């Protein structure tokens, strides 16, 4: 099991919340600390306009800064959205980041799901899957082929030879971000893509089913066993005192709910058969109103003392299998930097070592 | 007079040229040194596909890494191309960089001029000016307004409130990149934009005329006198031994000519009334075949000993006025890092101090 840190800003700079300058400064500081403490990865989201993720319209820009300040930590997009950026630009940016980081890039690609984002970019929601698939494929081919001619549905170009080529050969690991749609997981496995699974919106059984479908598709397609990578992200609140950790969790999750509610409000009036059930997703993502005790019991949130969280992670490994990467979502901007710092140190010292062999 | 450093890669990673990883690593190292030595700015270009600039399809990504490694140096795009990136993405990226750097961003916007780049993005060359103008205006308004509704020719969106907002208020300094077209210079002055003038493609008289038009338009529009900023870039080769500096200059400029010839070859078959004279630009940019002695005499290239270059810069200040920012183009990737390092130290010690009052 490997442990990364995940940055998902849920702040807008008002009501005493950190400004963007402060949020990034704290993030760089935490990334440096994570690098020192031996964490595996730092991951950042792409979102616009809302406090829900909106401090990060371009994860690559921030990750380049992280790369310049760290030496071992892998830098991961979680995810970038091909529907919103021309593949020539996106492939170029990512290849620059891969080189700037000395080959430490993991690329997660996603479809996006906020109607307001699609509207701003003038992209129909119903094109999201097709644009995602074309965008991922175009990036991979721009990275790996010279004199590429691309005749896609949405983009046509070439022959062109992309510069720079990525540092990792043949190209950086490609992850598909998924909420657990079984078709998406199967296709990802078949194509030899890695998986970033948003586990918070599904039950344990649904996650297990999605992972089963993914792993079988991977094996059936003949990809080398054990080389698939699965990333799962969990909000994490850790303190020597359980009550302190729970109070932090309650506060941050309540803020997340409020911010998310505003970002997904457009789903009240938008329907797309490309996004089945998304009109209910907001309430699912924040636990359908469940309290923190219940969400901890379901292992949707990691919270408590190091002993508590070790027990949770043991269960998570039992449920979902060894070898997964667990992303600790710690930097919403809602907690003071020193609080997050202490949690990262506690985790590195008292939790992570127990999972070296899983 | 202020002195910056300019990175314009002209390498492709073959024939012993630096790989992208090496180029960026050298660049970060040189930027850190420039920060220490008190240089004012580092600037990077946006180009695709060709050794001519192609290591930098997204200057913002690299400048974020520079920002993370430096404390005083301003980070400048020279330039980004609104025609190739949706304004919501571009404004967001730039605002992130402004915050990551703690308000050290100077934004140069350009129209681009390589037909192959326009073709890859599916943008007609003839739309380049209109897309440039709409893109710059959209970015500025996204940075400064809440609930912005944009009904442009090429983009329609809103109402949206951009996150993050830039660190600098009301927004980062905006520069227009120009080859000296008098209309462009006049409009830039009227609108209170700063100017990045590509001085290498025009005679001294043409540059003076363009600057005159720009400064008069700035003053006539009522913008505060002396607050306009003018950036001029010069290739710079400095050594205690004049012959050594000249040999470096000859080598790098010859490589630049070769690389540029390939990048602009499409102008042989493309015509656009939006780009008058661009079919002849390649040969003009590389001096119409003039040798290095002649180009140094014209002050198109800075080369020689510290005494030589001081004399050139005195003439440049006499010709173009005090208070300009001179960008030293030093990182083509064609010279060893140690050579560039020595030149930057020599310049900081023996050249820059003489211009503190100009």
C-alpha cells in the first residue's frame, strides 16, 4: 500500500478562509513535508468558478511548482479534463511537467461533471465521454508518435511532431478517473489504463464490484498482472485525541457539503443521459446526511487516532485488495497548516509503516 | 534600466542537444542564479512542434516551477497566445501563477505567427488579431469582475465568477507583444497596455518610430507618465575575451537561423493580409544574412566583453529611452550551462550597475 496526499481546495477567500496565495503557499509547504516524510504522491483536482475546487482551474500549474520544490514525490493530476483543453496544449503542458519533475508525473484524466463548467467552455455535457476518450488517446499518441496526423471527431491536425516528448517512456502512467461506472472501469482495464476511483460516492459493495470488473478486464486483456495501479482517496483527520480528529472532520466535511451543494446546484435543472444519477450525486457524495461516526464506520472518511486509522486501513486493504494507493485528502484549506502538518507527521510515523507489506 | 533574462529554447534533443529534462533543469538553475544576482525578470515564450521554441508549449507551467524556486524575480510570459487557449483556462492558469509567485507575474500576450501552430489548433490565421483582442480583454475582465457574462465573437459564457483572482490588484501588468506594427503599438498605448517589442526584426529607426507612437498614445490617453513599461529582448554573449563571446554568438545565431527556417517554412506557401510581410520575416529576423559583427554594430545582438556590452547598452538607452527593461536572451540550450552562468555573473557585476540611473 502506498500513501499520497490529495489537495482539494474548498475555500473562496472570504469569511477568513485562506486567499489563493496562502492556499498555494501552504500546499507547497505540505508537499515539501510529504516529500521529506516519504509520501508517494501529491494529487490535485481541476475545477472552476466555485469554492468547491475552484482554486485549481489548472492542476498542472501548481504541480510544476511542487515538482520544483520536491525530489521524490510523484505529482499527479486528479484529474485533468481533456474536454476543456485542446489536446496539443494539454499533451504539451503534461510533457513539460513530466520533464520538470524528472519523470515523476502520473496523469489522471477525467470527464468532469459540473454543468456550469461545460457551459462556460461551450461544450455539451452529452459530448463529455466522447471528448474524454478522444482527448486521452490524442495525448498518448502526441507523446509517443512523430508526424502524427489526427482525424478525430472534435479535433483534426497534423502531421505534427509534439515537443517536448515526456521524460517517462513510452509515456507517463495514464489513469482514468471514475466514480465506479462499470463500463468505464472495464474499458480502462482493457486499455491498460490505471484507475483513480472516487470511492466516496459508492457503497463498499459497489466499489468492490467496480474494482473486480477493472482487474478482470486488465488481466483478460493480457496486461501484466500486478502492474495495474488503483488510487482511492479518503478525507483524513488524524490526532492523538480522537475527539479532536472527529471535530476537525465534522467541520471540514460540513464546509465541503455546503460548497459542493452550490457547485452542483445546476444538476437540479440539467439532465444528461451521459450522467445517469448525477442529479442525486451531491447528496450521495456527502453521505446522504450521515454523521461522521457513520461515515468513518463505512470507511468513507479516515478519522481518529493513529490506532483508529490503522484499523480502518486494514479493513480497506481487506475490502479492496493490497497494493492500492491511498490518497489522504488533507488540504481543503479549511484547517490551519500546522494541524495538517501534525496529521501528516503522525500518519508517517504511526500509521504508514504498518502497511509496508500490503 | 532593468535587466531580465529570456529563455528561448532552440533545441530538439537530438545531435547532442539537451533533452527537455536537461533544458528545464538548466533553466531552473539559471533562474535561481538570476534571482540571487538581482535580475529583474525571467521570460519564456510559447511555441509548438519545432526546435524553434518548441520545448515551451506552455510557458506558465515552467514559470510556476521558477516561481517556486525564486523569491524576487518577476516571472513573465513572452508571450502566451490567447488564440490557442480558452480564456477561462488561460485566465485561471495565469491567476494561479500570479498567486503561486506571490504577485510576481507580468503577462505578455501575443498573436502568434507560425502557420503550422494555427493549423494544429484549427484557428484561421486571419482571425489572429480578433482572437488576440478578445482573449486579452476576456482575461482582464475574468480577473477583475464577478458574475461576468461574456458575449464575444469566439467565446460566450457566464455569468461566471473566476477563481482564483490574481494576487496583484486590479490584475497583473498586461503586455502586448509586437513586432512593431504601428497600429498595434498605438492601440496598446491607448489601452494602457505595456509593450514587449521584438526589436530584432526592425531597424533602429523603425523601433524608434514604434516606441514614439506607443509613448504618445499612452500619454494622449491620459495614462500616468512614466508608468508604461517597455521590454526589449537581445541575444547576449558575454565573456572576458571578445573573440570567445563572438564565437558563441555566431554558433548560437547560426543554430537559431537553421531552426527558425524550418519553423517558418510554411510562410513560403501561406499568405494572410493579417500578417503583411511575414513571408519575408524569417530572413529579417536572422539579420538578412548579416554577420555577427554587423548585427552587434546595429545593436541587434549584445556580444563581447563587459566594456563592449556597456557601450552597446549606452547606445540602446540613447536610442530607445531610459527606463526600459532589457531582456538578455541567454538560454537557447545551445551553450553549456556553465557558460551562461559565467555570462550572467559578469553582466551582474560589470555591466548592470552602470545603468542603475537610466
